[in-house]
C-alpha cells in the first residue's frame, strides 16, 4: 500500500506543534554570566547529547530570547539536569527574566557562571559554535567537566504542554 | 558562596554519559529512502523542535551510522513520534539494519519514504542543512506536512539507559 500526500493533512506552525505535543522531552536549566558577570539563564527542552567522543552537547534557542546574546562562542555555560522535585526551578527560569536570580538558591561557579547545586547533575561546557537558522539557533557546546549530585530517579519531563514525572521502566538498554 | 572547579569532578565521555543518564528524552523513528528507493531508518533520541515559525526540526546523528549517507540535503524524511506501545518498533529500528524493514508494518509514502502508520504522529520534513561536528552531525529539517494519528497519552521515554512510560502530570503549561 502507498500513502498519498493528502494523508499528511497538517502543515505550518500548527502541524509542527500538534506533532511535537506527542513527543516527550527532558527539562534542563542553562545558565551563564553576562558581560557584567551577572547571572543569566533559561529553561530548555532541547538539550541533547551530540556524541561522547569528544563529549559534545547541542541545544536550540530562539534568537529573540533575552539570554541569546549572552550564549556566545567561547562562553562557559552550565547545563543542569532537573528532577521532578525541581519543577519550581524550571518554572522560575522559564518566567520573567528579572525574577530568575532573586532567590538565594544558586552559587557562583567558574567564570562567574551561576550554579544550582540542587540539580541532579551539572555540565560545564563551552560554546564552540552557534548556527543561526531562521529566527532560532543551534548552539554546540564542548563539555569541560561535570558533577553528578545523585542518580536521578524522577526526572522532570515535558509532554502535551505540561510537566510530568517519569513512569514505569519497560526495558533496559545497556 | 562560590564553587570551585574541583567540584566538577567528572570529565570526558564518562562525565557526559553520567550526566545525560539523569536526563530524559523522547524516542522517535526517522525514515527515508536511499538512492535506490529502498527504505532506511533509525531510532533517535535527539529529535527536537527548532522553532515553529517557520516550522523546523533538528536531530543529531553519528557520521558512522549506516543511515547517515542517506540523510542528505534535499532529502525528504519522515519523523515518527512513538507511544510506549511501540517499544518493539523503537528496538527494531535501533537494531541490525538488515532487520529494520523485513516486516509488513510500514507503507510507502511520498518520495518512497517508508511510513509507520502506527506512530502517534508523522512529520514529513526536508533536510535543509547538515552541520558536521567532530564525528557527529546536527541535521536541520524544514517541516512540509504532518499527520497526527491520535493524541498520544503514553509517549515512549528514554532515561537511565532504559525505555519508560510517562508518569504523573505535575503542572499544565498552556
């Protein structure tokens, strides 16, 4: 049997959004220091491994994001993986930029990068390339070092426009 | 308080892997036709939206993957989102390449692209750029059309080196 092009009845922004609602993503928080060494950061659902030898990370960001000018080539960035118990941190770093670093819940790390030590892991990575595509960008980072606070059992997962925990383990893949 | 660089006690491939085990990802299946119009495809944990206006998708792939030569600029590709009930499809498309298209579980779509109609959604997208970074590549695709088979309630999620279902909904984010 063959499938006609008419089968694909959605297109444009609505088509993309409808399909991606069916796709789960992990939630991370990305931080850096701006040119005056003030903390900046944002919640990201696009943090992905780009191979481990050498260890690389990719993430997508809108060029319109307030953090975008500060995620420049050569900049050191902290990528935090989040447990479900850190939902409020994810929400805060996705909220108004003036509210993101008001609380006393972060420390200052290498090159003035703010570090949320409650994160299940933190990867320190340097921006090595930024590929602008339309109004967005793919940022490529080289891992320099990492800290794993604990083996996460309940990661924060985004799906169908909401935050979730993880469910049953179906199958190992060692 | 400040955090010393010694706090980040991991590095290299092991550091990246340890941190990413704490991070959940959605599982997708990506397919295309090779130059002889035979079906090729693979399971991907890196499929990500790259903005909706215009609708773009990114995914990461190893240059050593058997599918890599066929995911070339201009090629039409199908990106399938998977429910947890499609675990066996994810495993098959991550297994030996000779076994991936033996069964009668796919149809032939536009430009000979194989389509798994059991997927919760299928996005038809064209490769517009491929950025090679070390031994991997970031592939940028422009969405052309999409089909949503159903509103997925149980996506297939990868975490701590295993396949999972989704858990409790913690918070809407409309």
